[in-house]
C-alpha cells in the first residue's frame, strides 16, 4: 500500500492531464525526491467549524484533484481539526475514484493550540486536561498565549494529524508561523527552540512519518531583515545541516504571495554567504521549495482589479488573473488558494489548462503596476 507521495505517483498524476494541462502547470522538483507538484494547490483555512463546511470542503477537494490539483494544504488548527478530517473524507472518495495516495502531496502544520472539532465550554479546562495534565506542554512552553513548538508537543500534534488525515505519512509537515514566538522571546532562545523542533522533525522523517518539513510563515520572510520577527533562511538551513548534514529534510517554506504581497520577489531581505537576496533567490540558492499562500489575499484580489492586470494576462475574470499571477511567479512552485466551494474549485482548476505566464508578461505587469 502506498503511504506517501512519490516521484512515480506524482508523475502519474500529471500524466492523467497530459492532453489538457497548460505548459508549466506541473513542476518537477530537483529536490524533495523529485516530486511533481501542480502550480495551484488546495487551501483549507477559512470557513466555519461546522458540518456544512466539512462537506463543502470534501466536495471541493475532490473537484480540485479531479481538475488537476495535487497539492493539498492544511493545518491541525484549521477549522479546529475539521479541515484535516475533510481531507480524509476526500481521500476516501478519491481512492474509490482511482486516485492513489502516492499521487497527492499532502501538507499540514503544527504549532497553534487548537480545540478538537468545536469550541470547548471551558477552554482553559480543555487545554489543562488534554495537554498540561498529560505532560505534553507546560505554561512556560507557550508563546503569545497560543503557540508551542516543543518536540513533545509536535510529536503529539503530528500523531493527531496523521489520525485526522487517515494516512501513515505526511509529505510536508510545517512549523506553523514560528515567527509568532519572536514577539516574546529573544532570538537566541527562538533559534534553540527551532533547533529542538528540527531535531524532532528529522527523527520523524527517519521513522517515515513525514517526508519533508518546512516553515509556513506569514510575516517572517516578508519584512526588512531588522524587524524583530524577521527570519533568515540561511541561518535556519544551517541548523538543519548541523542536525542531519546535506541530507536534511528541511525543504519547504510557505509564505504569502499574491498581487498585493510580492515581497518574495521584490524585497531583498535575505543574507546568503555575504550576498543580499530576495526570498526567491535565497530559496533557490539554499535548496528550498517556495509555496505561496493566500493567492487571492483571502478573496480580496478576486474582484475589482485595475484593468491593466486583465490586459497583461488576457484572462476573463479577476480571480483568474490573480491566480495566474501567483502561479506564474518565478521561484514560486505552487500557489495555494482556499476553496471551500466546489464551484470555485472547478473554476480555478480551469487554469490547469492555461500555460503559466511568461517572464515577459510578468515584467510588463510589474512595470505598469509601479507606474501606479
Ligand atoms: N501562515 C500560513 O501558514 C498560511 C496563511 C494563510 C494561508 N495559508 C494557506 O494558503 C491557503 C490559501 O489562503 P487563504 O485560504 O487564506 O486565502 P485565499 O486563497 O487568498 O482566498 C480564499 C478565499 O477566496 C475565495 N475564492 C476562491 N476561488 C475564488 C474565485 N474563483 N472567485 C472568487 N473567490 C474565490 C474562497 O471562497 P470559498 O471558500 O467560498 O471557495 C475563499 O473565501 C490557505 O487555505 C492555507 O492553506 C497558510
């Protein structure tokens, strides 16, 4: 039985769409076991923690995969663990439709404290009984009242995610917004915590519970280097190398990338061997795959875009243009778009048949955009 995404399996997924996929829709990585990822990925963050949304996500995930999307992104806290369970239900349906586990790149995250399925009557009591009493964390391990990345906690969360998703292994396991902790703790302590987390994640990879790991971030890589919660990729890759050498499994970074958040391409905030680089450049130099999140800025760039954006891409709707921008950006392997509606999943998956934008189209858009 297949337990995780494989080079062959993901290539087989791409081959299903050989006749229809636009150029550049599928991207094969040089690293991370040579997996092939679709240029759009399915996000599962937004929405109510209720049964109606569970069913809507399951239907949307099935529609997305049937439309040529093989990257599924989640986090244990999304809709209080219910999004992971919606993915499980979708995987069951997809299996019956002939899609194998090894064709799909399954990603989830740990770091935020979350209830289980719904808001508990007494949250303090819930977290005390479920975690503190069982020795999984203590109050000193928690930052910002909601974040934890100790090995003991991550081990607990990883096992809950495996159970929620109904799988034996996760392809990419992210530490979720680790920069949250920098608001409270000094950088030296932060790096010690990351080192402990990476050491745990390397051991989880050695046991086959995860294939790769990464950091899913919001602000960390999008600010000036001097900002208190900014992250330096080279420093973090160095930690992974110190733990496991060149064969380390820290291979993915997620950061927002959309028409209004272009820092990965435009802000030179990373220092790599004495050079000042953008995140896209630094990731390439350091063997990290970049995944863009919030491709529609939580729906805000799906409407009312200036006409020149549509002209640049020649596509029908604003949502299509915004997604075309995110999926075509040099350096971004997959652009994640949240879709709790199957209608959106079907619409967005139509882009799989459209070739990614050329560098020329891109440059024109940037030049026009900077004229205001
Ligand atoms: N730090 C992190 O780790 C982080 C942060 C943010 C996001 N992410 C990941 O990135 C994913 C994407 O980000 P996001 O979900 O926050 O926001 P998003 O993808 O920018 O936007 C999602 C919203 O756009 C709507 N939408 C989708 N397709 C549309 C279309 N064709 N026309 C109009 N509206 C459309 C969705 O509606 P429906 O739901 O009704 O379909 C949803 O309300 C997340 O789901 C998550 O997996 C990670």
